[in-house]
């Protein structure tokens, strides 16, 4: 090996020769002799390789040790005791730790000791194997045996104790370094600082920096990067900026990691301007953003609902010829899916495939979950098929998303079959899947199936957690099974699973709905005794329960006491009280709550104003409601259709004659009427016996985008027959078929008591054989006063044949029911203007 100038080649030749059959009997002695020779020639690296090669053959460590000792003891050649240290090191390297321990004690008995370097390797191996406690024991052994540790030894043992969270022990080890004339290095301090930051103990890490500087050890870039990361994780961005400035003052150059860390912190906080500033500063220092930078920026945009900004970053990457990786696309797809923009997410999926990237399980799981959240399980299952076609196996997350989507849509049978498919593929459902299915069955009203699944969880040894228990208790409470709910509450406590705020809120809400307020307040008291703090949701539930039982003053007191209990009333709290006061016609008190809202800094929303306007209308203060709406629109408030319909109903209640004029004003405010709006107007006409006016309005409306509903049908039907419901409401009503259905039903009713028989089938078949007009058939029925059965057959025959001119029958309808339908001119210019405005509004929407 010495002659050959290539030791590696020589070692290969040695291994080749020693493996041959004729030399196997002397393999161990040969290796030991060679190891001694290499040590003598100071070829220590090769000596270690020979011994490592030897121990890997598992020929018995004791035999190897004896052979080495024989060579050493008899002085066959010049020998050195370091060869035993190399044997110890070879065993550690091969992770034969028990054998290494035996060699150590054998060496000790012979007056030999492994070097501190070998012990350092041993300590590192224990740390790699996550056996930090063993590393501490080994450190104690080397101290007892007077093996002097060095800085690396202390750094290794400090790292070991920090990994198991024993920070104080790490500090003691650092303080003990002085005894062995070892000064803590920058690595020592960085290890302790990093350990404290990982456990969110930033103040201790900051104190360690002060100790470090005070001891004369200068922090490096890693020190500051670690502290900046710790500060950002806790949201202490001012501190992170201070540390960055301190780096610059100490002439330490921030690297890409520094900027990526602090940019990530500001992205999570939504500080767009600061992010842009740091990004520009980074570029000015010649640090090019990497994938982590871009992915962080995209995630920052998506987390705050700025998916377009994320798309902009993606386009920027393409412009700079930086091809996004799968992580970039996954972050952006996840952002779009969270925002419900699943179509955009699907486009990105297609784009990444076109760019030669392969979607992974995370990609498909994210987009499948996104479609399931927006009740688009059909598309989700297509993606599920694509996933398998691309060679990816669906996992528990995939099935969880699909089952959740199916349960959301009420497709419980399909969800159960998917569970069976999952089991067939060897995937074990977890408690999350069972919780979703149980919740789905409760919402679907299938309580029996929910109980069966609960029992099945137990059979599969899947133990429910607090979320599963809460979902089960919530389902029982929603169905008013309060006694059963309390049984399961007791059961979860016996299992040492303690209820949380969600659990108690479900029970309190259930008791409030059952008008059992004493039990609801008793539960609130119980949760406080158990150390839980009632939150605003629980207070809102109690306030709502009190309001429903008309105990509004007590509800108001509870609201007033919320700040003293560490809670601020939210928009739900105030809206609940305002609604209660409005229903009680106490508008003065309702106004006080609105003022209280403004003082507390809680801005009223559209529900607040709708409730207030509705209260004004039901207390016959429609003019004030109209003026309020007018002023709100002037200040930029955007009312919804419910707001306008409430005003319209109030106007119609007070003075129907003003409704047409008021409609014109509402249109100018941006009102786009819906079916409810029209039904409101028609119902008020009919309520006052103005059936002809109702039919006139209906005729005008049918020339717009108005589509009558079953409610429209019922309003007019009831008006014609004195409030008695005479017909079966059709499941589907169209604008074209509405009047035909309605008028035929009127004629059926009128002819119901007429006697006589008529073979309608023959006449209808004959008539429908040619190109007849509906008026001919319809007139024949009216003139002959046929009975209900015959008229129905004519009606159905016309509908089946479809031979009916909807526009030409207006006059016949008017004649049949005594209504000026489509006859004459509009009642007023306001009516004409209203009709034109309706048409214009709908065209604008289209």
C-alpha cells in the first residue's frame, strides 16, 4: 500500500485477495497485521477502513480484539495503541454499540482508553438514533474514567439535552466547560439559542445572545437568522427588524435565509408594503429570490384572499424564465381552493401538467377537497379517477375529502359505499372519517345510522376524541335528544376526555331551543367551575334563548356584562337584541342598541339595517324606514333584495296606492325585484279583493323576466275562491304555462258542480289531430260546462300536444274570468315607468 501511490487502489487489491478461498483461514490475523502496519506508516485513515471492513464481516469482535492484542503484545512489528481506538471507532461507525461498549471495558482492563474523538463520534451516533439519554450516560462514563472532554464534546452533549427539552441542563453543561479549560464557541451558543427558539422561548434565546456578546463571543449570521426566525414565529416582527438592523451594524451580511425568514413573517401578517420593501432590498444586495421566496410570497397573497396577487407572482416567474416547481403550484392551488375558486385551481392543474410537472397526492387531495367544499362532488370524483390513472394511490386524506363532500350533499349511501371501498383497499378509516359520517347522518335525520356508526367505531378500536364526542352530542342536541346528549357527556368525562367550549355550546343551544333556560345557565356555570371560559358564541346562544322567550331585559344585561367577563359583544350579539326589540315593537330600545353598537366600534351590517327597517315597517313607520334607506344608500350602503322587499311590504300594508310610485324610487336605488317582490305586491292586491288589478299587474310582469312560483299560483287561486285552496300546486311553474294552468283550474272549479257527461277523449283526440287553436278546444269546454274530469283531460291534451299560442289567448282569458288582462292602457304613468324600469334593471343584470 505504501509503494503504490494510490492507497485506495491498494486497499481494493487487499480486499480482493483476502476474499479468495485459500486465504480465508488467515483473514482476521492478516487484517490486524495490516492495520498495525498502516498505523506505523501514519496511514490512519486506511487503518480505520481496514478495521471497519473487518468488523462488518461479523466474525466475532472478541476474536478481532485478541488478534490485535497479540500483534501489539508480542511486538511482531512496531505497534501503536491507537489501533484499539480505531477498532472502537469502527464499531461505533458500524453502529455496533454494544460491541463498542465491550471493547471499551476490555481496553480499560488493559490500561488503554479510547480517545475523546472516538467518544465524540459515539455521542453523535446516539443523537442520530434519537437516544439522547444514552449520550448523557456516555458523557458521565468518560468523565468518571478521566477522559477529558473538549469543546466538540460539550457542543455535542448540549445539543443532545436540548433535543429532549432539558435547556437548563444544557446551560449547566456550558457553564461547566470552564472547569475543563474549554471556552463556549459560537456553535455552543447557537445550539442553545436555536433550542429555545424552537420551543417559542424567545426571551430566553434573547438573553442567551446578551450572555454570548458579554463573554466576548461574536454572533454570526446563523445566530441572527435563528433569532429572526424565532421572533417571526411569535409575530414579533418589530423585533425581527431590529435584529436585522443590528446585523447590518455589526457588518454581518444578511443572506437569502435572513430575508426569506423575515419576508415570510410579514407575509403571514399581511404587511404587503413591508414585504415589497424587503424584496427590493434583497434584490439590491444581489440576492436573487429562490423557490422558497416565491412560494412564500404566493402563500402570503393566498392567505389573505389575494389569489390574483399569487397569480401575478407566478407570471413574474415565467417572465424571468424561472419555472415553478410542484410546491409553487400546490401553494397557489390550495389558495384558490380555500377561496372557493375551484375552476381557477383546475386551470392551474392543467397548466402544471402542460409544463411537464407531475401532480402529486397533495395536489389532487387539495383540489378534490376544494370541489367537495363547494358541493361539486361529480368533478371531485373525476379528479379521483384521473389521480388513479396517473399512478397515484388515493390515501386516507383523499377519501376523507370525498366522504365529507358527499355528507355535505346528503348523499349518505354513496358515502358509506366509499367507506367500504376504502376498507377494501386496506386503508383504515380514522376517527375523523367516522366523525364526518356520524355528523352527516344526524344532519340527514338518520339518527339510527349515526348510533350504528358510533358502535362500529368501538368495534374497530377507534376511540373517539373530544371532536367526535362533540359532533355526536351536537347531533343529539339538534334533534332535541337532550337526555341522551347528557349521557354521552358523562361518558366522555369518564373516559378522561374533557368537554370543550364547543361541547358546552351544543348542549346550551339544545336547552335554549327546548326553552329550558335554567339547564342552559346551569351548564354555563358548570363549565366555569371546570376552568373553561365562556366565549362570545356561548353568550350569544344564551342571549338568543332569552330573547326567544321574550326575556329581553335579561338578555340586554347579559350583553352589558360581557366586557367585564373579558368578551366583546359582536355583530351577532347586537343583531339578536335589535331583532328582539323590533319584534316587541320597542323601537326606542332597538335604537339604543344600535347606538351602543356604534360606541363599541362594531359597525352595523346589512342584517342590522334590515332588522331595523323591518321593525319600522311592522310598527307602521314605513316613511321613516324609506327615509332611512334613502340616507343609507346616499352614504354608500348596499341594500340587498330583502331590504327592498321589506320596504315594499311595509308600503303595501299602509297604503297600496303608493306602491307603484314607491317602486319607481326603489328602482333608482338599485332595486332588482325577484319573485318574492312580485308575490308581495300580488298578495296585497288580492288581500284587499282587488283581483282584477292583481291580474293586470301579472300580465305586465309576465312580459318581463318574472317567472311565477308555486306561491304566485296559490295567491291567485286563494283570491278567486275566498281563501279556500282549490287546486294542487304544481311542482314546477313556468312563465309560459302559468296562466294556462291557472285558468284551466279556474274553469275546472267552476264546472265542478255541473252535471252531465261528455266523452272528452274522443273530442280531444279528433280536435288535436289537426292544426287547431287552443281557443277552439277551450271555448268548447266553457260553453258545454263539462265536468272537472272532462276539462282536465282537455287541459292535459293541449299541454301534451303543445299546440297553443300563448299570446293569442289573452282576450279569451279576460272574458272567461272577468278580468281586464292585457286590455286597455296602464293605470298610470308610474305603472308604465315601473314596467320600463323593471325591464331595464333585468337587462342590466343579464
